[in-house]
């Protein structure tokens, strides 16, 4: 399928303060599947998985709760079946087998990590470094595969009270679902229809709403946590022309701490600020001019966004990390090669950017960015790392 390109630079001049309706974002749809990488040696006890059928129970390996060393990084290895623990100074220190093609992850205060794989949600004790369970999805996603368009879990988020995990499940060729996991019972309790390829899932600070970003449907689905009623908001600051072949779709979102609005970067040119209550989107200018994926926001409202590189090399810039203050001032740090997602150290001085990337051109490490000086260094980390958290 031909890729839908952006219009010429003259035709895509941004009008600051323009207001648009909300929804939809993402990369061009492809047809190829990338081969799975080689997994690393698991650390700790052998994982125990539950049956793979919908509604099946899971087998749990008991283990005491605990926490990993503060500051340790945990990444999902999309190129293998593992998550890898990374020392910020030394690199990878060990891996745990979790399930096929792990994507997003979230970690609770009890030290358990929840990992969205193609097979189900893996539960990992980060202190003992072992998998406790694999919770199968209710949604039928077809055969378990690897690669950019594989079915199964993508974005994942934990409720503030730790009682629920929400995972966006991709269904190849159709709309996705949001599956709700009871963290005590270790089972899926509900499913909610959402958009196509739910790249990211976020939760409001009070836990009242869940937001699933539909990459191939140009939207965010707002789900009321109490009733599980969905409401669609279109997010398409460039419009929806090109459909699945368009590159101008949403990828990742961040919830702004100051007001609960959703921040969705597009192409290093436009920041869509979505009010989930009214469904309105305000557009603010950005400066990196690069195709953008992963994003996160710090407690003070600083936004960090990963630029994966150009769609059109004649007019776009290369990979980068944008650091944007709450007032809109930006500093753009160049990166070597495509990257996917980003996390920030607890002191706010260091960013860790995963080199995995969902398309070709990925790497097997992290880039560490000193946010004070702009200095960067490479760090070994797993196989095609995508999701990342700081433990």
C-alpha cells in the first residue's frame, strides 16, 4: 500500500491557537512482519503460564512482594519474549521471559510489573525477577505473531489505586478493545470497544477515566472507569485523508498534571491538547519537525517526546528528543537512529530513550540524555526495547 505523504511545507503552515475537533493518529499501515529476535537468559525461577484460551485461569508462582533497586530501568524486548532490567550506569543486568513480542508496561507500588504481550498480560515480580502469571485476553486476536502489526496488547496503564490494569488490545484488520484486569484476582473482568491499534493507554490522575489512543482510527476513546462507557474523540490535526496509509495519526498521549488535558504530539509541528470533558482540541506549535512517537510528562508539566526521524527527508529532520516546558519553550536533542519511547529519572535530570522502534531501523539499546547539558551516551539494553519504566 502506498504511504500517504504530508503536503508540501507551504501547505502545512501551522496557525497558532487553531482549534480542531479531537481524535485519530498513527503511522502508515504496512503489511510486513518483522522476525522475532533471540531472547536472553531468564533470571530467577522459570515462568509459569496459564492456558491461552479466553476465560482460562492462570497459574501463579507465589513469591514475596518487594521492590527492585531504585533507579533500575525495566524495558520490554519487542524483538524477543522478555523484559530486561537495566542498570543506568552499566547496562542490562538480566532478563525475564514474559510472552511473545512484549510492548507496553506499567509498574505498581507493590513492585509488580504488568506487561502487554501478544499472548496476554504478564505479571512480573521485579524484586525476585520472575514471572508470576500470564493472563490471557478475552479478545480474539488471531494467531500469536511478532512484528509491528501483531495482535495482542499494546498500550497499558495501572489505575492509581492499583486495583485495575487497563490494556489496549490490537485486533489485526479491525477495531481494538480495552481489557480490564483485576489485579487481585489476576483475570480479565471486562472488555470495552475502542479504536484501531490502541498504541497507548493512560489514566486520569483521579482514576475516573481511561484514555485509549487509536492510532489507525485517528482518535482517543474516553472510558468512564466506573461504568466502562466509551466515548470517542477524533484527534486529527492534519485531517484523516489517506486513512490507513496516512502517517499523520496519533501515537502516544500524556495526561497534563495541571488540568488533566491530553497532550498528543504530531510530526514535531503540532501539539494537540485535548480536553477529554468537552472533546475539543487546541493546537499549539512544535519545532522538531520529525515524525513523533513516545511521550511522557513530568510532575511539573515538562513534556518529553521522541522523534523517530523524517517521513520526507527533503523537508523533515532526523530523530530527536524534544523537551518542552509548560510554557511551550522547546529544546531539541538530536538522536542517533530511530527511537520509540522515553522515561525520566526521578530527579528529572536524565532521560532514557528506547532504541527499539516499531518499524525497521531499530537498535537494541537505550540513549541516555543528560537534560542539563544535552550530552548523550548509548547503553546496552535487551532486544529491540520499546516500553520503559524507572523502578
